[in-house]
C-alpha cells in the first residue's frame, strides 16, 4: 500500500495545522493486516491496469477483507483531489490531465476480477468544467460494454461548480446505484467539508431521483466527529425527504495527527440504535456499524436493496 503518513506531502493545506491527538482504537475497531492470495491477486490486477483505488488512498480499514474477495473500489480521474476536506486522506493539490484510456482499463479490470457488482468513485475535480461528469459516463459505458452482467455503483463528487447538465450526463449513463455522501451533519460542514454545501449535496441526491426514479440512491455519514444524536436523526429525515434509498453510517477514523480530531468512538450498541431508527424512517437498506464504509459489502447490499424495492412494489400493488 502507499505511504499514508506524510501529511506535509499529501496534504500541504494541513501541514501547518497543530497536531490533534489520535486516541487508541477500541477492540471493536481493530482489523487484521491485509494479506493472502486473494489480496495479492487483486492488488496485482490493480497494478497491471495502472488503476487507483480509494481503498488504498483513503486508508480503508476493510481493504484486507475486501481485496481477499476480489472486491476493490476503483477511483478514477487520478489520485489528487482539488478539495481539502479535513477528514480525508486522499492527496490534495493540482491534478493531472484526465487519462482518456482509463475507462477502458477500469472495464478490463472489472471483467478480469469477475465482479458481479463494482463501485467506482473519484477525486473532486473542480478544475474541470463538468467536474468529470463525462469521464464518469464513459467509464460506466465501458464497463457495461465489457462486463454487461456487472451492476454498477458510482460514488460521485458534488459537482458544486458545474451547471445542472453535469449531473444529467452521469444519470443518462444509467448506473444502478448513485451514491453521494453527505459525510456529516450541517453544523460541522465548515470544519469537516469546508469546500462543500450540505443542501447542495442533498439536492443532488434528490435530483437523481427526479431525473431517473429507477436508479437507487445512497448516502453515508461518519460518526464520531462531534455530531449529536438529534443531528444525525435530522439528517436521516432530510435524506428520506430527498427519497434516498440506502444509508450507511460508520466510525470516523483519523488518518494522521493533522486531520480532524476524533470526538469519540461510537459504540456498537449506538450504531445498532441508529440502524433501528433508519429502518423506521423508511430506508430500503441500512448499514450502520463501526467499520461500515460506502462500498463495504456493496455487492451483497445491492442484492438486498433490489429485493427490498421489489417487495415494496409488490406490497403497493397488492
């Protein structure tokens, strides 16, 4: 894996910030170190195709488990982000030009991995007029051509600095799941997502449904940044008002001392309480555990999500 401990090089905007303490992780957070044949095979395919994964760039704790099963979340449009979110370990700076051959390489890797479901995400590309929307669409179309049986989940930026046509381009490519993470509660946006706007992100998700109701929508929150329980419940209500189908909630883990401080480790029982509340609010699918991440068990969750919709439609027509 890449070196995840050089905030001065990866995050120049954070280099001069004072260090925040990194508390010891509780037992329920700890995971095994990555290894084994499945992990090595997945890593080999990623390297052969010169592909970036958010699993590595963001330092995901589940990389060992997922890669051992041949599951990896592709990160397109480079490995340098134009934003400087205080929670994120993806490198920030000035990105390179888009690689026009990348969509084909992603599609080839999906085929070779034999994936039933693939998650494709990206860095923010505020330097591009369309935020990378057409590149997303090209990647979706390339995967459809090379691996027609694979369902496609995308995790996109907010396209904040683009016109409405950017989202329309992505939706027209018909991904099976459109994910955009709200990440945290509105009161924490200035300190956690200073380059984003809560209600813009919420409206983005709502508009996907308006453009194509057949596409599942999904969004996620991090817990342990300083949010209150009442604030989390309000975000759940906001998501349901935007007709979001799938909610994920996981524990925030601080990548380096320069990143946003961990307010606390949320207990497994608290996550179960969030999960119960979310089901009660009408989400079709909920994943809320300390180690939940946007693409964790995404394939299995998609199957359950589709089954939940079919059950709901059958009940409505009965």
